[in-house]
C-alpha cells in the first residue's frame, strides 16, 4: 500500500475523547424477508429470513476539545 501525504493533508486528530459520544438510538426494527437472494447470482435461493436494524449515532459535545494536525 502506498500512501501519499501532501501539503494540506490531515494526519492526526488529538483531543479530549470524553467529549465524544456514541449513542444507540431507541427502537429496533425487525423485518421478515420472505425471499432471500443469492449473493453471486442475485436470484432467489428458496430461503426466508429475518433482518434487524437499529440506529447508532455519534457526535462531539464540545467541538473545541479537538484539533486536527495538517501538513
């Protein structure tokens, strides 16, 4: 892997990570999928299944707690 760092590249984030929050949202969505598709062909494979979704978000409580080092 070759990484090119040029002028103006963001190379480091430093800060107080106690001001960074990851939050699970309230509620879960559960869906029944009557026809599952084969990943290789995209055709129905004769199976059925369940899919669950939930939302997770993140944000910074105080944006002045972080600094980005640029070249």
